[in-house]
């Protein structure tokens, strides 16, 4: 059978025309999609600038659906979900990014970091810890270590906190020596509760060697030595505190007075406390000096000397406790009123957040800041 070339001559132009029409349709669709995606993107930015987060999220979702391979849009959408508090959706967005095989290393690390932030904000500390540990060796390593440090402090895992702080200190990401010394003191407290005073002593020795100006290390080691019967050594530690950290001396004043009476070193301790008092009058130092003075007029003269140098309702209340009022029936109500008025003035106040407490804290229970409590009472601030 002969082949008719006429069909070939007709078929070629028809095939060319159909191909041209198809290409134009694909091009038109591509142009429409490319126009719609930027419009949705810019609409989302406009909503974001106007602090309309819900509308911005809707616009970004539309843009992502139009171009699912756009990583930047995914990051923007995930961050919006996290800021809004919609942590589950933020996690899904960032986990979707991590599941993509074509994601470059830089974007993969960024997605891993964003996922860790999602877990942190959601309070899922165990999952946040796992996500942060995967950032070791990346550009986000320092940020991840700082976040891990906060997690371990919150969970009071002082051994891991010490390990992370030592890594940060080794790469000169600021000085973490003081914080490491606090961790050593916390570990020493744990060792004492577990009945291991030898390990506690070793940890405290390490703490005072690392940061000799840390009052907590000297006070903790002094208390441990006193428990073990070494009262002379315990007092020597407190003398070291007054020499290396004189601003914290009021915290150790009462313990110095008690140890002075046990070691019969009252004149030496009194001289040290009087020197501190001459530089900066303190309620606690005055109280310690009164304890070292004979009961009666001598003790009351110590209180009166403080009042002459520095007015104090707390000291005035203590002085009045030993004063015989002309009306005996009024003595008790007056003392109760003064005690009630002076009670709040004897608290300690965090310099970072203002949290007040009856006892002195090395780490604020409110804001978790270290060494934010001055060694002076509220009345003295």
C-alpha cells in the first residue's frame, strides 16, 4: 500500500499548531501562578506590618500552597505560628521542612533551630533538649548551648549545666566561671544530702579556687567545716570572705559571732566586724556585734551607735525591746506594732525583678537571675 504524502504535509502544521497552543496555555498558567504567589506573599507582609497575624497567616498559607518548595515562606509561616502561640502547627511546618531531602545544610540547621524554639516555647523541655543537641557543630551551636543551659538550670540538673557552661567558657562565649562555681555549690549541697561530705568538700574547694570572690563558696565550706567540728577552720573561711568579698560580709556576720563564741576568738571577730561597720553600717553586722557584747547596757550601746550613724526602724525595734517604758501596759502593744512595721523591712529584694523574700537567695526564685540579691535588707537599699 502506497503512503500518501499529503497526510504528512497536513499533519506537520497541525502538530506544530497544537504544540504552540499547549505551550501558550502552560506559559499563561505559569504566569498566573507566579503573579498570585507574590500577591499572596506581599499581602501577608502587609498584614504582618499591621499586626494582623491571623490574616497574615492565611495569606502565607495561600502562598505556600501555590509554591510548596519555597523555604522562606515556610520559615515565615512557622515563625508566625510560634508567635501566635499555635505551637503544634509551627512544629508541623518545621518538621515538614526537615523531611525534605532537597533542603540544603544551611536551611536544615535553621529549621532544626526553629523546631527547638517551638518546643521551648511550648514548654516541652525534653523534646527541646533533644532538638537542641542536634545543633552541635552548626552555626546555631552557641545559641543552642545557652538554651540547654537554661533548661538544665530550670530542671536543676547541675551536672549537665556545669558541662555546658564549661563548653561555653572554653570557647570564650563570655565568662561562666561564677556560674560554674554556683553549680559546684549546688552539687555540694546534693552530696551532703546524700551523705557524702568528702565529695561535698572537694566540690566546695573547687568553687572557691575558681572564684575566690564568690561569697557562697566560703559560706558553704565554712558551714561544712563547722558541722565536721572544725570551728577554727570554719571561722577562717568567713575571714577570707570578709577580705575577698566584703560586700557580702553582712550575710556571714551572725555565723562569725557564733563561731567566735565557740572558738574564744571574740576580740578578733569583734575587731573585724567593727571595721566593716565603720566602712558601711549594716543591720546584720550591728546584730552580730550586739551578740558579742555583754547583755545589758553594752549591747544596747551597740544598737544606739548604729542609730546615731544610720536611722533604722529595725534597730530601733531591737533597742526598744530592752527599754522599760513609763507605762508598762503599753510596752507590749508598742513592741508588736514596731515588729509588724519593721518585718517587711528585713526582707531581701532581687535587684533584677524586685522579688522579695525573708531569706537571701543566690538565684532568684522569680526571674532565675544569679547573684541578684544584695547582701543588705530592704531598709538599707
